[in-house]
């Protein structure tokens, strides 16, 4: 065994019902006195509640998915007098805080309310027109993550499932991504196991706190694995689709994952075995199928605004982004077939 693994410098605090207390402690420990709270309008009430004890200088609720550059510019202007950022929300909100940190260097304390996992990565993203640009910069990695599963009980079941499958995609893709290593593979396997345990509990009872905790814990593991391993084929496909066709992030990941797993698994036996073991099934694809059936996973891209006519251009746009080390070679025809199946929700 021979590898180099970087651990990211980040503090992870986890406690259900403890977000307000943890935030006060962490903001005091970084010495911030003028906090900018970023939370979308829908999460503003929740953010007000957990930030009441903080020295808040600005509250900002202008949040849009995939962080359009003009939205980032407005947030940057609003942040001029702040000395720290607290983001409360899903990946879109964390993403906006990262866009501010990218140009200002302000420290972020992230309070995630979905399972997207952006809080555990140094990856930023901005969208200009139909083009999504991403980059990696240590300055955007939140200094602290505050995980409180009670903040996720309001996330509707459908979104919880899609977001949980987004986390699952981080786990699966990290097993064959460019910097895959045994440490992030261990995170990924535990993430898959925990999602398998937690997601059906949320579907059965959305307020089930142990289920929410399992999935939130998995969201962290999955994102840490992804941050370390980098983007594999799955993320490259979703990145192009999300940016160019403005598809909803979590649902796109949820739909694409089984097709990528079915495509790569025969050429990646070790990854296949690890995923299967984590699911407790003989074949990885069966474990994923069972979980998807149990939770009513999103099935087809056509349900989320992707048009069949866009398949050829999308395949051409994805091809140059395919990681050279993907377990098997990928042709434009492979991508067309994969997108066609994912568009219709056909067999994988
Ligand atoms: P999102 O942040 O857009 O949230 C989806 C919806 O859920 C929104 O309407 C939001 O208001 C609502 N919501 C959030 N928390 C809620 C709660 N607790 N209760 C009720 N409603 C709630 O979606 P997302 O999937 O979390 O994030 C997607 C974005 O994150 C994309 O732009 C994606 O590119 C980015 N992302 C980045 C990384 C990274 O490493 N940089 C990783 C994952 C996702």
C-alpha cells in the first residue's frame, strides 16, 4: 500500500439541538465581532433562531443555486464590514459564502441544512450565463462546521432523498476519482453504510432524529472523501449538466448515479466490492437499486427540465472533462447512451 493523503484543516462539531451554543462558542474562539449571516429567505427564520447570540453585523438572504456571478458580487459588497461569515443553509448558501471568502479571505463557519456536503470541501463554484466554473482554494474551506440534525428535519422527504443520494454519489465516485486512496475509501464505505441505514428511516418518519443524524454524519464523510479524491466521471457529468442546463443539483446526482455505477463497476472490481459490502449486497448495483426503490429516488432527467434534444450537445460538452484515469475509456457514444437512459429513466 502506497499513498499520500491530505487531511483538510477544519473543525467539525456535531450535536443535535446544539447549533446556537456551538456557534457562540466557535465564533468567540475565532475572535469574530462583526458576523455576516448568509441564509436564503426560506431558511431565514431558522438562521435567526440559532444566530441570536452572535455579534451579527449583516444578514444577507439573496441566495441563488449555482451562485450566479452577480449574486456573488452583491454578497461581496454586503460583506465589507464583516470579519466572519456564518452560512446557514444548503449547498447554494454555503457556495455563496465561499464566493465571498474567495475574494475577501473571511473565515466561514458553515451550518449545513441539507446533505450536499459543500461545507467539507475547498471547492468553489460560480455560474456566468450557462457556464459553471469551479476551482479549489483553501481559503474557501469553512474553518468550522456546525452540524445539528434538528435543522434538517424540515427538509421535505423528496429533497432529503435527493440530497442524501447526492452524498451517496460523493462516496461512490470518490472510489475511482483521480486521487482515490484507502483513507477516503474508508470514509466512503462508512458513508454508504450510514446512508443505507438512515435514508429509509427519514422516508418512514421525516422527523426521525437518529435517521437524520446518520444521514448528516454520512454527508460529512462523503464530502470529505470527495474533497480528497477529486471529481470522478459522475461529478464531471453532473457538473456540465448543472451549469449548462440549470438542472437541480441534488436530483441530477440522484438520477445519474446508477448509470455511472453500472458503466464503471465492471472495470473497477475493488470499488464494486467495497460498495457492495457497504450495502450488504452481492453486487453494488443491486444495493443501490434496493436503496433507490426503498426511498423513491428521482428517476429521470426529463422530470427535471432536461430535454432529449440536448443529449448530443451535452455528450460533446462532457467528453473533454472525462477524467483520464476513469476505470474504463469513455466515448461520446457511451455518454450519449448514458444520457439517453438517464433522460428517460430507463434500465441501468
Ligand atoms: P440548495 O442549497 O439549493 O437547497 C435546496 C432547497 O432546499 C432550497 O429551496 C432551500 O431553501 C431548501 N432547504 C435547505 N435546507 C432546508 C431545510 N432544512 N428545510 C427546508 N428546506 C430547506 O441545494 P443543495 O442540494 O443543498 O445544494 C446545491 C448547490 O450546492 C449547488 O449549487 C452545488 O453545485 C453546490 N454544491 C457544492 C459542493 C462543493 O463542494 N463546492 C458540494 C455539493 C454541492
